[in-house]
């Protein structure tokens, strides 16, 4: 979710407080007011808004995993959607800890940025690597979804061989292993040291770059080059290309279906519906993830001076907000665009409260069976009447239709 935002600490202001004259008191108060504004902004953005989205997203993704588990349709697509929901939940959990509580709530309760200072030390060491692993897995699982739908829709004759549940499980495990191995060096890019600038101040931790820190040659190649290509640019380009092909193929298949007599206005098949849902998920992913991608690239060139820290923190906060929205809205997409998801969800809710939700599809099938039975009885009566009247010419052709 990007680099940890840097803020001016109260320790820095206290260090210069003794040298501030009466004439400069207004400037000092203005600086403290800026710090208070940053704390208030982080509270409302990170704790109130992002925290609420994280909680709603955790509940929605958990419900999606349960409901999708009972969906009898395409098992491969359902498994991939469940895997994506698990990755989204992990990302939301880490965001809830790092952004909402540590960066949003704690500084607000303490009335200073001391907790933000602590976060700047420990989040890059612990939470940031785990968040990067989760985000990498989420990004490539989305690419895996798009690739699966591309093969199923655009290469249907190869789908039975390539899009199997066993292959999908192997692919998901491969994505997870890649995400962990690729981001594992992040645990060793920083080190901490407890220091004290004078005898009166308490010990406080400070963060230092290790031998493979972000500013070293390894860090520049690893963090800026490899991460930008493998997690930021390449997945985005793949998703745009695969999604474009999916949209074209689905439009073409619907045009072909509209030319078949009797198929105009028919319900969209389940397989087609899954493809449409995945296209929507990919579009939302591209829209929500692109700002953070652009920010990470532009921050290497811009926002380098200390004067840009405030602007940088605000931009990063909004980029984080878009990422949280992306991980929190898949439940809404399933509910709005997939009928079977709504039906199973209502059944589970009613079963939890001890009620039985009527199965409309079963009712429709029973009505259709009764209608066919009634037609068959009428047809048998007509055939028997024809035989009784000696009109045997229609008997054979009529009897052949009784089993249909």
C-alpha cells in the first residue's frame, strides 16, 4: 500500500523550541497547528473512512466465501473468486491495523504524532512486507481470473484441458509462493536502534537502512525496478489486454445468439454471467489500483523534498482509500449481478433465523413438469380418440412425441 508517510515529529519541534524567540512564536504555533491538522486528517481518513470500509469489506468477503462455496456452477471460477476474497480479507486486515488503528486512531488519542513516529519505525519492518505479499498475491490472482476467463471464452476447445480445478489450485499456490518469496527481502531492508539525544529524553526507536535498504543499489533495483514492473505495470497491462478480448468475445457471442431464432431475450447463461462478473471485477481493479501505481512511479521523480511531505501523505492516503475500496466491493458486485448468489445468500440468512426460503427455481421446475404432464395427458386423449375413430395414420407420429 505504498511507503509509510513521513511526518514532522514532536521531538524535532521540541529540539528547536528552546531556540525560538518571542518573535518566532507565531511561526512555531503555526507549525504545531499543521501537525494537529495532519493528525485530524489521518483520523478521519484512516480510522473513520478506511476503517469502516475495512470492516464492511471483511464481513462482505467472508459472506462471499461462504455463499460461493454453495454455488454449484463453474467450480474453477468459484474457487478463484474465493481465493481472491481470502487475499482481499488479508489486505483489509493489515490495512485495519496499519492505517486505521496505528496511523489514524493512536495519534488522535494521544494528541501528538508519537504513535505515528513509532509506526514509521515498526510498520516498514513487520506490516509493510506482509502487506506487500498480500497485495502481490491479490494482483496476480486477479490476473489469473482474467486468464481463466480468457481461455474459457476465447479458447473454449482448450478450456476442458487447461481450466481444471486441479490446475487452478496449483496456480493459486504458485501465486502465493511467488508473492511470499518475492517480498521476503523486505523484512531485512531496515533495522532499528533505540537512541537518546540527551539525558532527559526517554529512549525512542529510530529506523536505519540495512545493507539492502531502499537507498542501496539492491534496494533501487528491487524496490523501484522489479516491483514496479512485476507488481505495478505488467499485471495492469495484462489485465487491460485480457479484459478487452473478453469484452469483444462476449459481445460477439451475444450478437451471434441474437441471430438464432427463438433466442432473443433469453436469460444469460451462467457461464456468460460469470464472465461478465469477472470483467466488472477487473474493471474496478484497474480503476482503483491505477492511482497508486501512478503515485509510486511519480514519487520516485516528484515529492522528494521535505516540503512535499504533507502533499505526499495526502496523495498516499487517497491512493490507499482506492485500494481499500477495490478489496471491499466484490461482495456488492456478486449481489448485484449474479442471481444465484442472491438466492443462496437469502437461503443462508433465512436458514440462520430458522426460516425456509422458497426455492423459486424448484417451484418453476415443478410448474413446468405439471404443464408438460397436462399437455401429455391431453395429447394421449387425442391419440386415443383418433384410434377409436379409425384414424390410425397419425398414431405413430403422435406416439413418438409422448416421451419428449
